[in-house]
C-alpha cells in the first residue's frame, strides 16, 4: 500500500521598513548619519510606526523611542519635539519601502528596533 507524506514548506523572512521622502526608489544607498558617528549606512526597522517617524526627522528636531513598563512588559512608542514646530515635519508625504533582512544587522549605538546595512539595498 503506497504511503504519501505531505510536506509543507514555510519560507520565513523578517520584513523591515525603510521610509524616505523620495518616492520611486529602486535602490537604497548608504548615507552618513550622526547616530553612526558619520559612518555610512542604510537604516531599516521592524516597527512601521518608528519608520514613519524617521521620514523627516534628523535627530536634532524629533526624538523617537519606547517606554517599557517593566511589570506588564507593554511597550509604548513616543515622539518628542526637540525644537518648537518640528512635529509638523510628520505631516509631509513619505514613501514606505519594504526590504528583506538580508545584510541588515543591529548596532550597539542604535535602538534594538533599528537595523543597518553597509551595502546598497534593493527595494
């Protein structure tokens, strides 16, 4: 009597988000950033709210991060205005790019939700 085995193949990859004020990009190129001490990198995150908040902020006008309740483990996202009137930057249009995690790594200088690639990234 024949025996049939059904196998289910699941391909798993982490989706990361990169947001830019420039639409229609095909490749994301590394750029120099203060958070990386001037090193060139492409930034991405697994948190879409965090990605959207980074579209226009330079690090000197808007600060983003998380408050974590140590008892409940609930995480709350926040955006702080470092310069008066800078939250208006978030009203601008931005494009969200989805990239695969390939070539992206964490860096100790960044939040755990941030990833960088030192190479160009196709979108």
